[in-house]
C-alpha cells in the first residue's frame, strides 16, 4: 500500500512538472512570436557588446542577416563618430541601470545612416547578476523627416508672419460670442503699438482701440460673427496714446476644433494724408471750375446785353432779328454754365431741367397770347457739358422756329418737347401742330442760319436728325453720348 501511494504521488509531481514545462514552452513560443513579428529590432547583447540574438526586424532595419550579425560586435551598426556610445550604454547596463527612448543614429549595411530610438535593459541571472543586455530599437527616420519638415514649415510661417507689412492678430471667440484675448501677434503689431508680445497677449481689441472705435465697432463684430468675415476701419492707440487709423480685414476659421479670428490691420496713415490732400486739391479745383463757369456765364450775359443794346440802334427788322437770335443763343449757353455753377456735379447737368427752363423762357419771349400750348415730356437725364452745349443750342433753334413760324396770324396749336434716354441712346424731339415745314425746302441744305446750326451741331454730337411732316412739323434727333476724358 505504501509503495502504491508513493507511486501515485510521484506521478502527480511528474504531471505537474510536465504541465509547467508545457506552459513555459507556450510562453516561450508566444514571446518568440512577438520577437519574430514585431517591427522593432530586438537584439540580445553580451556585456562586451557581442550580438547574441538578431530578430527579423533587426535584419529589416539594419540590413544584416542573423548569420552576418550574431557573434559580431554591435559596433558594426554604430557610426564611427558615435563609437564611444556603446561603451557608455554598457557601463550603465552593468551598473543595473536602464536606457529608455534614447534617440541616436545607426549605420545600415549599405552605409546609409538612419535615426533610431533605442531602449536597453539589463539581463540578469537567477542570482540577480547582470549577464547581458536586451536592446529594442525603432526606426524613426520617417517621423524625424516629418518632424523636420514640420519644423521648417513652422519656421517659414513664423518668418512670413513676423515679416508681413501689416499687423496680424489671432484672438479667440469666447462662449458668449465676444472676442477674447489675443492668442498670437506678429512683430509688426508689437512694433507699431509699442507693446511687447507678452503684454499684447494679455490684451483684447478694446485695449488697443480708441474710445470712438470701441463704441462703434459693435455692428462690425456682429457682421464678422454672422458672415465669417468683415472689412472695416478702426483707430488703434499706441502705448503712448498716439492714434493710428487702420483698415481691418478679419475672418473666422477653425483651429483644432476651436473658432478663431484672424485680423490683419493695415496702417492707413499715409492713405488718410493722401485723401486729405486729394480732397483739398479737389475742393480747390471745384472752386476754380465754379468760378470759370460763373465767369463764362457772366461773359455770355455781357455779350447778350451788348447785343441787346446794339439792337436798339437797328431799324432794319431782318438785322434786328439776327441780333436778337444771337442774343438768345448766348443766353442759352449762359444758362448751361449757370446750372453747372449751381450744381454739385461740375461736369454734368440735368438736361431735362435745362430744357424746361430754356423752353419756358423762349415761350415767354415769343408767345403773347393763349393760342399756343406748350407740352413738356422730359426726364431727369444727366448730360456731359461737351454734349449739353451743342444740344442746348439745338433746343434753342428748334423751339424758337416752332414758336416763331408754326402758327401765323394767331393760329392755335401745340408745341411738344420730348427728351429721354433708353440705355445708351438719347432721343430729343420738337414737334408742333402748325402749318408744317415747307415742302419745297430741304432742311439739310437751307440757307437759314438756324437750320444750318442745327445740322452742324447734330453732326458734332454724332447724332442723326429726322423730319416728319405728316401732321405739322416734328424734328427727331437721336444720338449716343461720347465718353469724354475727366
């Protein structure tokens, strides 16, 4: 019985030993699989630096096969200028210390240099004595290149950021929708405002804007937050209180999931000075031009008055009428210069208003009874002085002719004056219901000074004139206004 019991106990111990061996073998297979399939180079070293094991990843990273590496010194993968590195690392290992994530360089079989991050740990026996070292190395060449590219990109951005001609501010948007502190500023912003970068990073827009800008920039900020961008003018204050007018170009963008505002502030000091000088010069020119129009009007009125005085000594009716027509022509041109003098636009006049004034003046001159009715159909059409002067003379001639000749012996009728613009085309028309234009008279070849003026001036404005005698007389002039230099 005793022997049977001993035998059973021995079998149980043997079975447990086999189970432990099986588990140990399983663990070893698992560790071997990790070592075999990891992307990191795992190398076992002797304390003299001899390579004891070499996994597949080591072959991939360094280019040496296990047969070429095992038994040789690890110095085969260390560049000559780093030869002292292995002695230092092994000294740490012998003292029981570890080396963790040490960035260094290694040389491949083909001579190329790669970046690696290594961790080295001591290998100890069952008595705690250091008998070797385990090295794990990861190729970091790609990440180093990316890191270098990123660093170069950041340096380029920083160079551009700080060497821009304009002040640049990056600031946050707070939870309540208002603009918070500056998160970044460039060198121009610091130089312009006289603050250090650290001081500006403790400030907001309210700290660098004038009191007036702070009061009025609310709508601008609202538009920025609503539309995502805005351009407006503001006034900055330097650290010593000097005002700097700026143009602000701001837009919102996302930075790492956060909404930020990038504001570019352009100094407008010189521009404002130029605008002031230009406005002053323009005012002076406008005053000069007004004075010219005023003097031209006065001279024309003097000519009209002289003609009027001279006409009192003329007994011949035909000669007298010639003087009076010349007087009216001078007055028609004087009216244009009067309107230009009174207008805010010294280059154009409202020609519809001009026609109304001139026609009513002619009507009062020629019509002494109620037999003729005047109809005005004119729009508010601006016309350049270069076109207005010749067209004004045409108005004077055609309206005068209708009032003088269309209704002999007190006949009753209508005189209609029309002036409108359709796109780039203008239409001027004088029509009457009187006796009509003589059938035997070619209005383009007449000896009448008035009609010769009308034809010449129509050609001057590059227009075309038509005559319709179906019912009375109707002259229609169509033209397109030329572009004149400022």
